[in-house]
C-alpha cells in the first residue's frame, strides 16, 4: 500500500461474484482513485498471512461512492474497512464476517460518510472511533459515519471533534459517547441504503433479494465458449475452459517507507 505514488483513476466499475482463497491482503481493494464502484456477492475465504500490517483487510476502500453489497469474509482482520481520508459516501450493505480477529470500520485517519448497513460480525466488532496511537498514530478514524441495524459482539461509537457518529438499531454490547439510538431493537427502514435508494428513484417497490446466478466468463476465444468457461483457481493458476488465463503482474509493497501519508486536511 504505497501511499506516496499516484493511483490509477477509474470510475463506473464493478466486481461481481469473485471468490478469493488463500489471499494475504484484500479480496477487493478500491484505492483513492476509484469512484462509483460496486462490489457485490464476493467472498474472502481462508486467508494465509500473519495478523498484522495491512494483511487480511478483506474488503477495503479509500475511494468514493463505493458500494460493497452481500460480501462475506472468513478469518479476516479488518474485514470491511475504510482508509485514509476516504471522502465517501461509501457503504457496506448486507455483509458478513465470520471468525473475525479484529474490528471492522474506518482504520485510517478521518474517513467520512461511511455506512455499515445490516453488517453482521462473528468475532471482532464494529468501531467508529479514535484509534489514537494505533497504526503509527491514526487518531480519529471515523467522522460522520453510521452503523445501521448491525450486529457485532462489541459496537463502539465515539463522537469525533467537529463531526458526529451514529449507531442506530444495532445489536451487541455498546461502548462510546456517540449517538446511540434504539439499541438492541429493530428500526425502520430495514435498510437505510435501500430506503434512501427507493426514495431517490421515487419508487416504493420493495427490493427483492436473490441468490446470484452463475455466469460464464465471456471471452473472445470461440473455443473457450464451447467448454466450461467459468474462471477458476486451481494449484495457483487461473483457468477458463481448461486453459490458463494470463495477464499482467504487479508487486505487493507491504511497507512503503513512511510512517504516515501526511496530516489529514
């Protein structure tokens, strides 16, 4: 995570029905150059790494207008996390973490406008908080963020200076001086994200949840289309239709040589 280099800028992108197995870092990571990105029906399973640094941040964003929907993580660390100065709005909706070793929430300085909506944590917790000296001095990580109808062993919500944080209709044990409403109670709408979406498109029709259907990988190679062309990972190779799928290569920089990217504006 080299904060000193310019990020590729992209928008109106999506990641769908991806399963990451034995990854060390993130299954899906949207950097600060990303905008209007949807990540849905993705899974992070059986990560292989130490529990430290930026490893096991299963679904991570430092971008803007990023939606993570119906994503699942197992054995992660900060499974649903927002990064340094993430401008938001960003949303994690109907996401689940199993056997989490640490909390989900903003993990770097002053991420704003993050919504956790119907997020369920088995282990770890959910936190909108001041991380103080953690992470080389993150300080306040969350500002103007919302936990809506979430479940976690511990729900931490603290009031940031010049900003607010809310925990509404959440289930668990509660810590902090933020705005807590309807603790251990259900609230309406069931989903703040879907409620606001329906209002925005001027439609009161309910959103029907459905299981994602398998979709074959589209390819220009007509020979692949006659076979099973789903993308699979086997013995460290991505294959489709019995053939290896090759692409570019990029390195992973665990340590970028500086303690902090700089003071939050």
